C-alpha cells in the first residue's frame, strides 16, 4: 500500500499522534482526520457552536484542497456533537458549504471532544483519476 501524508498550514496542526490526512493506494482515496474548531493561525478554539461548525468545515476544506480535492469530493462525513440539539445548525451551515449530491453522513452524540470542542468532523474523500 502506498501512503502519502497530507499536511497544510491552512488547517490546525495535529495536536497528537496523527496526520491531517492520508492519501492511499493509487491516490484516489483520502482519509481526513477529525477537525475541531481551532483557528489554524492561533491554534485557539473559536467561540460558540455556529462559529465552531464553520471553522471545522473550513479546516476540512483546507485539508481537502491540500490533498488535491475539495469538499465536493467527500463521500463519507462523520459529525460528532456534544449536544445533538445542535444537529439542525450543522445541517443549515453544511448547506452553505456542500452541494448535492451530499456525502453519506453519520451524526454521533459524544460526552466530550478534545480541547472542549462542541463539534468535530472527519471524512473520507475519493478523488477523480
């Protein structure tokens, strides 16, 4: 298996033992690590659920672009929320950044997330040959 490590300064640097993304095999599949609402310039968490959702999507977009793709290439998206009551906000904000056909998605309620984040997303992206 061929693995290419993806790293960009346009998304928060890894805060643990992981890569921002890994592109595998012939280069068509990219696994994007979870992103939280850290501002990549300051590495500080943005305030509020709506700002965090937007920041997470922008961070995912930066890693997608660094991988040679875009948000439109995401085929599977996992959304982790500390309060599933914010699910409607996720849908509303996602509609501003994703277009149809939307990726397959799961929304998972969790007790807590790194750095006190309210939302985290990870994804699988498939690039065109």
